């Protein structure tokens, strides 16, 4: 049944941005509730302002809404004022389209883009009125499904989620709906057994984890027959057409634009990059498909900006042709183009110049490291001279603001490498001063490196907080003055993210206890409760440093090995060893490195999919 609208109307005037909670957005899809065989609520565990910009949720909403016998609705995490108001008024978490409690749905699907959202998931489950632990839910409750980049280590959330979708969700989401429809009315165990036979779906209750006396994982394996080990990620190829009836938000959101994914995956092989591994291999959309999608989106939304999304937009093979075609085809329509991820090279500067159309808001580079030695270690070889040449070109073309992204705490980093970050930033600033005087601005963003699962650096430990803080202090001293701004990540946040990213199933107790102690919105500095997390670790007898700081031997079994990103562990280990020797690998479009990308897709466990890059090698070739 629907929630009491009158009750909701009394609450909304008391909170900030009530438009987050009313629904009714242009292009939202409201179907006949009674006519739908399967009802899915897509849940984003952060506020509306961020969730409405999440392309993954938009894709699934479009795909599921197109199914004639299913409906898809949405729910977002209420901000703290609305949380208090809803709990005070007894209003359960509801969907925006039909205003029905989440408990009325058959499936609740969470997007997990990052580990800092875990306690928000528990808050949303509790606000919806059903048990947070999967073991305490049965067939009378919705199935709780999760996917996204953080699902590639599902273990810290295994106690709370019934099933994880590993990898691309476009086809898997449809199969989940079809499978649920076939087993509706059966017990929860039977439902989950059916889901576990869908390619790319991991059901935690069907796997047991055994630990050694030192706390490391001894073994992970199925406790029932006929389930996969490891669960291999899903890959869709070619990419399905992008959604064109995009939702128009009620309030201003982080990225209010026509977002089109032009390419999925990356061929660069940066060793620190989690997304670059788990989205392999690269799949591109044809230029004409992107143009056709834009032509469909603009009259249906009124957006005046097009975001051409990719991990590396300038690596899209048709990017030059695409940008020229957009400028020509949409001339006079006041359409601006954003390319969120560009390489630090002259080609990228030329692209930015083409799309700027007179606007010079700012230019972003991500060199990550400032010395040749460190760039070779992370496999991002670009010289400082090239960086400065590009910066000079940017300033000469009229840009006055440059943002630089760096990492500190990378494996093998020394204080001289950190000083080099300051030196390079100062050198860029000096070039800007010559071109634009006091109007120049160089913003330096420095994040603490977190070794993520499924990357060549998964064996290393994160640098201890004390050492990181010394490096941050060096940068504070060196990067002061007008036109220079330094921003860096909080060491407490980095420790928490590292522990959750690299943790095992035992961390479920920590996540739950931290939530019980008040932890929510852990990605928000002003909301994160470090004391709640400290107490949660202490009360459960676990040490975050065990997960974050410990270097791991080559033979150690990782908690996340229950799922596979398709890249062989042996390849990752060899690449880590290359990093220690300062050896780089060329772009895999130029030469295949036999990383082992070989994935199962669709419905058959015997059907395989091969990397499309020229000269690629599958496991049978090795």
C-alpha cells in the first residue's frame, strides 16, 4: 500500500531540498502496480543529488522499465534531516514513483560504487522496515541484490546482501527478473539457488570461508553443488544502446547533463587503478550511435550539456570525429560538451579547445606522480617536461585555472618524490603567472593511495597514517601563496576505505556495529563518525590495520578471490614485480600482454568471450 501522502506533506516543509523526496521527474516511468509481475526498486545509498547523476542506475532503470511484465522505481538515501523526520513520523523508506514502501517490492537492487556507502545500505534497509541481515530475511521480504565497482570485493557486505551481480548489469538484471518470476512463491533457499545459476551472480550463503590462526583466509569454497568458483564477471559486448529518456532532476544535482558512455574499459594499465582492471576489455560505441543518442536525449530533457563519459575519453578511437560532428550537428543549440577524463597531452588540449567554445572554466590533469621513477612504477609514463609543455599550451590558449591530481603513499615512494609534487605544481603555477599574472589558479588535489583488490598493487599495504601526514605537512609548507590551493584526503577516511576495500567477511560485524553506533554518510567529512568505527573495530576484536597496512605474500588467498574480474592473478603478480623493477607496459591496443581477460557470459557456462583487442590472447593461447 502507498504511504500516507498527507503525512509526507507535513514533513517535507521541515527539511532542506524537499524536491529530493517527491518524485514526478520528467521522463520518470510510472507503471500500473497491479499489472506488473515483478517489481524492482533501484536503491542508491547516497543522496538524490548524487544518485541522479549515477549512470549505472539510469541504465538499469531504462532497461527494466522497458520490460512489459516488470516495473522499476527508485529510492535514494534521505539526508540527515529527512531521516530524522521520517523516523519521527513513522514513514518507511519509499519509492519515488508510486510512493510505496520498499517492503512491498520483490527485489531491491543497490548500487555500490564505493565502500564508504556500506552503512548507508544498512540504514536504508532498516528504514524500509526489514532485517538488515540476509539470514534474518525470508521469502516474505524483498530480495536484496547489489552490484557496482565495490561489489568486486563483496565479502564485507556478504551478511546483508542476498546476491551480488559481478560486472556489467544490463543482461544480468533482465535474467534476475525472469528467474525471480519463475521461482516466485518458493522458499528463499530455492530462490537463491536459482539466482546462483545465473552467470555472474554470487550468493554468499552458498560459500564458506575458512581462516588460518593468523587471521588470513585459508580457503573459500562452495557449500552446495553446482555453483561457480570463482564467480566470473559479466561482460556485455557490444554495449547496448544508451538510455535516451533520461530523468530530469527536480533539484540541481552534481552532474545535470546528457550523459552518454562512449566507451567502457581502459587499455592503459595503470597499476593503481581498480576501475581499469574490473572493466576490461575496452568496448566502444560507434560515433553514429552516440550522435543518434544525443539527438534523442536533447529534445526529451532540455539539457544543455553533453557528458561524453569514459575512463579515458581521449582514448576513444573516434573522439576527434565525434567532437567535430557534435559541434557541427548541434551548432546554434547552445550545447556544451564535457570530456571528464583526458590524458595530459597536446591531443587532449586540442580536444578541450574544440569543445570549450570560448569557455575557459578550468583544465584538469592527473599525472598521479611527479617523478619519472614513480610514474614508471605505476605504469603511467609521462615526463615532467611533457607535462609542462602541455600546461604552457593550456595557458596560451586562455585557460587560467589548472587542477592537478596526485597520489601519495604509492609503493616505493620517498620524500623526494613528494617534494617533486610540490616542485611540479610550482612550475605549472609559474607558467600561469607569466601568461595571466595574478589571475592564475593552480589547484592541487592529493589523495592517499589505497591498494585495491584485483590490481597489481593488491599485495602491498597502505602507507601508515603517520608517514602520510608527514608528506601532507611537506606539501602544506611548499604549496602556499596566492594562486596555489592544496587539498588532500583525510587519513582516517583513507584507513577506513582501505580496511573495507581489502576486508573479509568478518568485517560485516564491524559494519553493522558501526551503523548501530551511529555511522552514516561515511563519505561526507562532516558526517563521518570516526569514533563509531573505532569502537566497532574494538568491540568486534578486529584491527583495521590488519587489512589496510599489512603487506601480503604472493601465495596469500585474498577474500575477494571468490569473484573474478577476468584478469589472472598470475598476470597481476608479474605486473607488480615489473613495477618494482620500474618496467612499463605499453597500451594493450598496441600489444597484448596476455592478462587473461576471458569471461563467461549469457546463459551458458561453456560459452566464452574473447578480448577484442588486436592480437589478444586468451588462456588457450598461453
